[in-house]
C-alpha cells in the first residue's frame, strides 16, 4: 500500500499508489482484473514508467506493474524469419540487445529507449524511421473483462504513435516480433549510433520521459525545432526545465514536482499556440489525481 510512484517512473516524480501489485502469471492478472471490476476498483497498468507523468497526489486504486513478465523465446519460422516472443515487462532496450546477440534484425531502432516492451507496443513507439507495428506479429493480453486474448495485428489498427490498445484498460502480457537475419556486429554498430544520438540530445542528462510532444508533419517542422524557435530552451518552473540540448525534452533537474513538469509542458503548448496558431500533441500521458492537483 501507498507505494511511491516516483520509484517507478523515468521522471522520478509521482505520489503514492493506493495498492501496488507485480504479478508474474497470466492467471493472477485475470483474477485481479475480474476482482477489481466486480469491486469497481480502477486499475492502472504500469510498464517501464516512461511517457507518463504521475500526479503528486498519486494514483487511486490498483497499480498493476507488468514488470514480472520478462520471458524471452526465439522460434525459427518456415520462411527463414524468427518469431521473438517477449514478456511485456522486459525493458525494450534489453529486448533489442537480445535480438542483436542472436543476429536478428528489426529491433535496433528501439535500442536505448526507456520503457518496457508492453509500453512500446501500447504506444506503437516510433523513432529513426521505424515503428513497433512494422515488426509486431501478435499481442497476448487480458482485456477489460478479465478474458485472455491473442490479438493478431491489422494494419488499419495502427498509425503514428497510435495502437488499438490506447483508450482501453487491457493488460499486455506478451508480444511477438517477426525478425529477419542480420549481422550482430552491424546491428550493434547501428544501436551504438542510436544511443549516441539520444545521448547528444540529452535523453540521459537528467530524469525525463524523452520527447514530450509528437511530431506533426502538417506543422512544417519537428516539435523540438518549433519549440526551439521560440527561445524556450532553458525555460524553467521550479525544478522542471526545458533541456538545453533538445527543446522537446523537459527534465527533472532533481527537485521537480509533477506539477512543475506539467506547468512547463502547459507553458510550451500555450507559447506555441500563441505564436504559431496550433496545439502540440503530447506524447506523455497524465496519470493519477490531476483533477485534484
């Protein structure tokens, strides 16, 4: 009870969860979801804690941490590809590294990204010209009614950082990725370049959730360039600050509250609206008691 969410998010902020559980079996997830539904207790599914901002007041109800699902299994397919079965709680960067060590291409783009496999699937994470939907073979999940489902992706269900799991209270427990043969050395070279690029943009300089806003081609430039053009690098409220290295990253300098971070994000959106006439679309999801914050 009263588990501090600051220990489970990449921003290192967030108040307590009423109840915090970390199941390791699908049957336990089914039982929990059915019991919570009958008792009208809300359930929030936690992945790697990236791309979320938890209120300083915390989260009411149950936080279900999917980190207990970390199994990995490789299966060679008849067409020469490999099906990589991965537990939803495994850090997505670890999954990328494991695939590279097996000489399997397809996941290098996601290396060094914070968060879990389940979170990356939920977000349809995209970077460096690729996205999770490009390699996704299936998703095993427990739905809102506590029923197990084996989902086979359809192209129409996915878009830029959009998946069919958003807006639903499903628990992703495993995902399968279809990978192809590659050179381990070449994959690691690509992955080191990806990590270096993230490092140069300040992703690891201080606690953050990476990019705050999605990019929209209709706006004529990436969100970071738009924000930078308004001179917002270094803008700070409390302990939250726009990165000096990349304007689409808001950092916790060490003393930030969730309210500080949200205030900086809101300020950026309003400044862009005033100057450019449109609203940037946040990647970060607000979680918890924000209505009361």
